[in-house]
C-alpha cells in the first residue's frame, strides 16, 4: 500500500521533471533553431532583413553563397580569427603551464608576493589598459594591417596570470613522485617534461580549449586594434557591424548564416572535448 | 648600527612595513660589509657589474651582469632620460610652427608619461640586479675562503634547468605581465591624475597633472559633477552582479538536481543540449537573442500575429524591461555553466545522508535545505565570489545586448540605464576619448572589486575551516 503510493508519487515527480526538462531544452535550443532556419531564407523574401515568420517559404543558399563570394570578406575574417585562436591557444597554454609548474612545485623568493601582485592586477578592468596597449602595439606596427599578430601578442602576453586552474591540478599530483625522480638524478626540467606534462593531459586540453574559444568572442580589443581596417577584422567585429549598423539592412540572414558557420565547428569541437572541459571547470571551481 | 638592526628584527614580527624596513636595513649593512671586507675584484664590481665573477672565471654570470649594466646605461642615456626629465610637467611645448607654415612636434605628454614610468621601473630593476651582483660577489668570496670550488659555467647554465628552473619558466610570462598588464595599468592610474581628454590630445596638445580634480568631479553631486550618474551605474552594477550570480547559481543547481534525479533517463542528452550555449561564441548567440527581442524581432511579431499584444513591447528601450530581460537572458547563458559545475559536486554528497533523512521522513525540500544547500555553499563559496566579481565586470552580456542603453538625459556622460561600470568605462574611452574620467572609473571598479573580495573572502567558511566537511 505505502510502497504503491510511493511509486505513483515518484512517477508523478518524474513526469513533472521530464516536462520541465523538455521545456528547458526547447528554450535553450530555440534561438539556434531559429537561426538555422533563417539562414536558409532567400534574399527575395524580406531582402535578407527581419521578417515576421520563422520558416522560410523558399529554401535557398543565398546567404551562404554571399559569404563565400568576392563581395564579402567573410572567408578572410574567418581565417583571421582561426589563426588568432590557434596561436593564442598554443602559446598561452605554454605560458600557463610554465607558470603553474613553477608556482606549484618550486618555492622561490618572492613567490607569494608575485601571486598577490597578480591577483591585485587582475582586479583592474582589462579595458583600462586598452589605449596604452594600442599605443604599444602601434610602436611595433602591430595595429591595423598588423592587427593579427598584435592580437595574438595581447592574447598571449598576460596569459600567465590565468594559472589558477592548472596550478590547482598540478597541486593534486603527489610531490613524492617528483622527489623520487629527483633522487634518481632527474633535473627539474626533466621531471616537468617527462612526468608532469604527460600526466596532465586533461588539464592541458582544457587550457587549449578555453584559450581557443576566447578569441572568437573578442570584440573589444579586436575592434580597437584593427580600427578602420576591415582586412584585419575578426568575425566578432565584422558581424557586429552587420547587426548594429542600420545601413547594413539585409544582412540579417547573412549574419545567421555566418553565425551557423562559426557555431557549428566550435560546438562539435567542444562536444568532443566536453569531458575535459567539465573536469577543468569543476576542479577550478572547487579550489577557487 | 647594531641597535637599528635590533629594532628591525623586533619589528619583523609586528608588521609588514617594519619587516620591509628591517630587511632594507640588513641589506644596506650587507652591502657595506661586502665592500669593506671584499677584495679588489669585488670592489671594482660595485662599479663594473660582473667584474668579480669574470675574474673568477664565472663567465656566464659575469657577462650576463655586465650586459645588463651596459644595456641599461645605453637605454638611459639614449632614450629614457629624455622622457624622465619632463615627467614633472609632462612637457611644455607641444608644437612650434615653422617658417613655411608646417608644424614640428616637440613634447608629447603621452610618450613622456609612458616612457617616464617605464624608465622608473627599469631603474628599480637595475638596482635589484646591482644588488644581486653584490651578493654574487660576496657569496663567491665566502666559498673561496672556505676552500670550496665555485660552480663551473656549465653548472651555472644547467642550474637553469634544475634548481633555478623557476627563473627559466617565469621569465617570459613575468615579463609579459609586466609590460602588457602592469605597465599599462600604472600608466592609466597616472592618467586619472591628469587632464587627458578630447581637448588635450597629444601630439597637437599637451596634458598635465591636475591632482585630485577628476576624483572630485566623479564624486560631486552638483549640476556639473557626475556623482549621481556614477551612483546610478554603480547601484545597477551591484544589483546586476547579485542577480546574475545567485539566480544563475540556484537555477543551475535546480536543473542539475533534476537531471541527476533517480529514474530520469537520457541524462547525457539533457546535459548536452544545455552545454551547446557554452560552446557557441557569445557574440553569435547574444546578438541573435538581441535581435529576437528587438521591436521588429521574432518575439514581438509573433505576439502581435497571435493577437496577444496590439503594439510591440519596447524590450530594449524601457529601462526596467531591459534590466529584467538582461537578467533573464543571462540565466540562459549562465545556467548550463553552473549546471556542469554542480552536477559533479552533487554526486559527491554521500547517499546515506539522504537515506537516513528519508527514513526520518524528511521531504525533498527539507533535504535540500539541510543537506544539499549547506554542502554546496561550503564547497562553492570561492566560486561564487569569483562569479560575483566576474559579473561586476561582465562586459559581453551587457554590451552585446543593449550597449548600455537606453540612454537618458538624466544621466551624464552618455551613460545608459543598463550600463555597468566597465561598459561605461569602455564607452568613455572609445566614443568620447574622455581618458581622464575613464581612468578614474577604472580605479573605482578596482576599489569595488577589491573591497568586496576582501570582505567576502574573510567570512567564507571554506577558507576559515578547510577540513569542515571532510
């Protein structure tokens, strides 16, 4: 009797949960589905602007064709972003690994002072330094035409400050392992390259993944550094202009198409590496 | 001398300032002793850095020290001094007109300030290296006096991969942070004390020191000051960060609990659907959502088509609607993230806790309140703090959705009702080139972040009692 009522109670509870989860899924996927549908709307309907219906009356690849045509620099912007993301991911991960190992394993003079100093620096908003950075880059010719290497430099230079998650991971690797290897005559560098790094594959992938995804959203510095030179835009800066500037009417479906081209590969990549991402994020959150 | 050193060592235990001066005193004492007791090689090293090590056949160290000195002197004479000497005034003549009507540019306040700061920093660095140079000499002499051998050049180089590996690892990241973060921040802090704005743009015009004038302006509530706007923006920043953090946190945890619930199938599917929002770059998803809620966007047009509303809802031009909508859309962005984090942690809670609670007849909500919530708050305390400070500076969500708007005549300096301190700072910098006030604002952001971090960090249970739940 009691177990029976428990069962029905649980069944009702589960049904409600399923309903809520389905509603949530619809809300979360709705914008992407809309975007997907609208990217296939023909230019003859609403001139590529916004319309008051969702399903295109006529399926067409107009918007995609435009993105790959001579008229648009989309391919170039996409390439720019890809290059930036690739180099920033590799180089900044290397920086972070170096800092994390030094701070996790070695007790050098000024270590705590350095960590506190960087913590304080991190409390200043990043844009504060924008005009100064712009000027520094300009001195080296890394703005406008040279904005791509400039943005890579900015993305990499200070990346050592983001060592928290990786250091937290290194801290969990027992120090006894290091010591044993060092007693056998291995140098610090050897321990780092042949022991710690191979054991840290998940966190390295996490660092690479997050560093790779950041440049795709970088609007602030990218627009400032590449100012007025459209060949150096990244996708965020370029497509922002499509959405915000009213003269660009008709670019709405093109924005949707471009958005799909950006979102789909990154999402697939992310899904493949999701396991590592979750591991890194959870570990980082708990250790603070 | 001995007395001073004594008072220094008692101060050691009392406060960091006393400790600093105590160490400084000891340092000077050691430098003096090194000079008095050292041989002629050491004495020459005081002027020509690395001379001692080179004479003692430690070429690697010696040449490195010597190179630092030569480079520093070349820098100072050829470059740094020209700027450093004007840092008190930031230049006197911006440009002079030539006979043929063209201008030739003289002093550039921007360069003077930037390179002046750089030179001051480098002077400190040089003094540190000089101090190292003295110590190296002293240690070498001590070793030789004790009859031991000095490290060979090969050993010196090899130590960079072993006992001194930290220096090798940190050299590049440290330099990067110093040049690309620390130097610009110090520069901008200085800008807060100058009148660098649209009317004082180098190279055509000079700017100069104005003391605390900008801070007074920021905090003055008269008709000319922008104090009231500052408070409005600050208030919304704090409210926004509060909702963005805690609402997302609890909703995310709720979703995680639902997915984790016994008997719910397709756990992986639900999670994957939510995680898509993390993967898609924010500028794509947020800009699209922004367009969805625009006056002629999907939401409004469908609501009108269905006859639910007769005219469009001004989602983005009504301040209150815009604020609420931003917080809701941020839930859409933030819930997947908290869901991911809490999922793993929820599974760590021992199942027998729930089991015994269930036997005692506790309802689901009671179990959540007395088991789940305390545990989660304890474990994720530091995470919540970083989320809060992160949200204080959450540029993307605000800027991509509203650009800070709607603007109003009631707010000065083009601030809008959904502007955070950082988006306002950004607009001041980029649109108005009002660098002086932007710099003040940046310092304010720092103060707010630092105060909240320090205050909350002290009361976090997991910081006070690390073993609490283990």
